[in-house]
C-alpha cells in the first residue's frame, strides 16, 4: 500500500506539472479578484456535485477493493494519454479529461483509506499507518516533480505521458495487493436496512468533531494562501522582495505539512481526538499572536503552523473514520469528509480574496473564525459525552 501511494502521488504530480502551462490551470495570482474567485467556484463546483456519488458506489464494491484501486489507476492512465494528445494538438478533450482525472484521484484516495485498516501491522496505530502512507506520497511527489520539471522543458505532453507510465505500473501493483483487502471476514452481508442503520450512526460525536475541526483548519489554509497572495503583492512585509516572501511562505507551509506527516508517523496514542483539539487550539493561538507581532517572521511561522496542523489533523480524522464508521458505509463517509474539506478550502479562499489588503484585519477575521470553530468543537465533545452518559455507556 505504501508503494501504491507513492505511485499515486507521483502520477498526480506529473499530471499537475503537465497541465501547469496550459490554459486549464493558467490563472495568474495577480489577476483580478473576481476572476480568481470565479476560477475557484468553476473548478470545485462540478466536483462537489460528483463527489457524493463516489462513496455510495464504492460501498457496493467493497469486496473488490483491489479492482477499484486498479480501475482508478487505469482510468487516469487512459486520461493522461488523452490529455497529452490534447495538449499537443490543442483539442477540447483536455477539460473533461482533467476533470475525470480529479474524480478518479479522489476515488482512489477514499478507497485507499478503507484499505489501510485491513493491512495494519501489529501494534501500529491508524494515525501512524496513515502517516507512513502519506509520507511515501509526499516524498515520491517531490521526486516526480523534479523529473516532471525536466520533461516539461521538452514539452508538457511528455510529463503527461510519464504519468501514463506511472499509473499503468500502479494498476499492476494494485492488483497485487494481499487478498485480505477483498476479504469479507467479519462483515455482515450488505443489505439496504443494514446500510441505512449504519449510515444513521456513521457520524458519531468523534467523527463530527473531527470533520468540524478539519474543515476549520482546511478553510483557514485556503484563506491564508489566497489572502497572502494578494496582501504580499499590495503590501510587501519587512522590506523583502515579493518573490522572496512568496517563496518563504510557500516553503514554510510545505515544510509544515511534511513535519505534520513525520509527527503522525511517530504518534503512538490510540485516541486521535485530543490531538485534533490541541492542533485547532494551537492554530488559533498562532493566528492571534501573528496579529500582535505582525511581520515577516510571524507570517512565515503562521504558514508553517497552518501546514503542520491541517496535515496532522487530517491523518487523525482518517483514523477516527477508520475506527468508528461501519465498513458498509465507510467509503461514503470518507467521500463526504473529502468533499467537505475541499469546499471549506474554497470558501476560505474566496473569503481571503474578498477582504481588504490589511494584514491585521485579515488575520483578525481568520482568528475569529478559528476561535468560533474551537468553541463549536468543544461544544460537540461536551454534547457527545452527555449523550453517552445518558445512554448508560
């Protein structure tokens, strides 16, 4: 599974690089705010409509997970070749093929998340296992980015054709996963009534808390990225060149995300809920502190904290869903969680575009949102404990 995730991430990196120079992703940061906001809505709205269909479909094939993973690889391999020809010839097939690749990538992610518990090594927590898988993807995407950067100097279609090769190998590797991935041992036969009952109990207090906290962290991430993109252009911080500040902010966020993955791989705690609450609290404190000590150092530190918190919190949310949600509806919950986080990022990004270019004002709005989310999360925990006590649990 770790090797499969490495190929999945490498292939997606090749696709992103291959499309980077095309009209599909060519939206300059300095473009007018309404156009950037429209870009966010147009690219995410179709996925928001399709994503809820992914989970229920995969729930029906949960005894064929290897084939589902292999299918997502095969579909992306085919679409990579289609996109390469479209980039080379200027065909209109680029747009539907790119969207199909996005959907197949998300389908792979939610299916992979349901497979991890079946391959869990002894004495290994779900957070630890998810982090190891995620780290493999991070490292392989960096390597693929380096290779893809060389290929696009020849032509962007060559990065897409390299992605085709990566996904073909991934399809073969998916079929070679252990047979227990498809085993029905310990599962009840899927029935409509049973699935309805499981779905009604799917989002318990822990799952709801994890989703709300992650949505807040992901939304703040989208807000910070786009807000700083406009803010740094209008008001350079600390007298540093705009390009330098962009590099520092982006680098800090990437390093923070990697640090979150590394931290997840060392976590031995069996209960991921306290980690999520602590991360949301730390993110709130860091944002408030950046208001009072606004400057280049505080902005870079905040970017690091944002990348760290959202990555580690997502690993913990995956572990909660894998632990608490019935197998018959687990992929549906993963799909809903993935959609929620994507939409939270877009909403946060649109808010960041709409606010005026003032560091103190923007960070104050972000801090208020995080504090309100923290209060809501604490309230969710308290209500869940009260319901648990009333039920005699």
